[in-house]
C-alpha cells in the first residue's frame, strides 16, 4: 500500500511542471462532482418526502369528503325509512311519534332516528303567558330576565303597540339600537325568535327542541310530548321517566298504550301526530357522521298526492346532544328497528 502511494507520489513528482496544475484541477473537479451528487440526492429525497406528505394529506381530505357524503346519504336514507315506517299499515310495526328512538343499519353506517310529534311541543304562537313562563324557568338565567323575555315574546306576536309589563315594543327596540321593530304578528319561523329583545343564540338553542309553530293548539298533547317537554312543563321527573318507559315497552311489544293516569292532570299515553319532526343521525365506522332535521306533514301536498309534505329541512353541523349519547340509550326501542 505504501509502495503504491510512493509510486503515485513519485509519478507526480516526475510529471512535468506544466502538467501538475491540470492534475490538481482534475482532483478538485472530482470532489465537486461528489458534493453535487450528494446535494442532488438530498434534494430528491426532500422532494419525495414532500410529495408523499402531500399525497397522504390529499388522501385524508378525499377520505373525509367521501365519508361525509356517505354519512349524509345514510342520514337522508334514515329520513326516508322513517316516512315509510310511519305509513306502515300494521299498527304494531308502525313507528311512534312520541320521542322514542329507532335504529337502522345501512352497510357500514348506523343510523338513529327520533320522531317527535309537533303537537307535543309548546306552540310559540298559541302558548299563554304561564306556559311561556314555565319554559323560561328551565333556562339558567335570572328570573327577571325570564319575565322580560316572556313579555317581549308576547309583545312581538300581539297586534298592538301596548307594552306588557317588562315587555318591549317599538321604542324599546329603538333605544336598544335595533334597526327593526316587533312584527306585531305571529312568528313565522323559530329563527325569528332570536330577534326578540333580550333573546340570544344560546337561549334559542335551549328552547328550540321544546317549541313549535306547527301545533296550532294552545295546549301541549302529553301523549306526544318528549321527556324534555314534560320536564319543562314542570311535571314530576320520576313520573315522567315512568311514562317514557311505558311508551318504550309499548313500542317494543307493538301493543297500544292506553292512557294511564300517573297523577292528577297527568295521563300517560302514546298518540299520533300528523306533523312530525324527524331527526336522523348517522355514524360510520371511520367516525364520519351527519345529522338531518326535518319537519313533515302527513297530509298530501296540494296537487302532488305525496304522503308527506316537507315544512322544514336542514342539516345540523353539530348536535348539543347526540342520539348516540348514553343518555339517549334509554329511549332506544330496539337495537335494529328496520324489521
């Protein structure tokens, strides 16, 4: 080895002087080429890693979009199944509209469906002052604010400009800097309630499951009322839970629930409403989900001859309480209600 090195050194030493710079330059070029190759390889590795990361992200985005579309389709299918089961000629298999939850399976999507008769809610246009006060009493707000909201609601929907005690009419809205005034007409949508002086989004979200514009009746039909509505009306929680369980067992066995008196003025039963809120929530194995809420009337649309007429349809971006939550399991009629 030493001899070879000595030989190369001797060869370089014997090289004519005018050739020595060329040899040194050739060695320098080889070193530069090696560094250049290493830089190119590093750059290619970075590009490959970046491409791989981009592809993974795009794949995740596509999977999310696909999963969301599947979940939405499953929820829409749940609505269709609910409408079909509401029309089932066999009364024992017909789905109830008293707040119970049904469950169906579509391939890898599990769907829970809840049906609530609108006559089992407090009608925002028909409720009297006492009923509205009972509703407001369930809210985590001061009593003075509860009273003011009740009066403001009544001032909004009545036909005069007379101010109820602690209420609000035109001048009050003007003083509050509002660019609108009370309609002095019945509410046309639940969203309109947010325009009432003193109302905010959080209060509206709490009230929305309890109120309706489609009942047309001043009184709540307790045979259609959900647990939440019955509690909001001040009924005893233990009796309410007893009624809910009687309904559930009746739905499971397919036997009619005759009206049962649980307390003076509280008859537990399970009736039927022609205007129904259907809530369908889907859940896929990959975690995707979707929620659709619709209100349908079981009366043919004019000239259409369809069994249901859609009064309201919206997709919920989120749910304060999922139909898959543990506290809703007690309302589940059967693990699989499609049969």
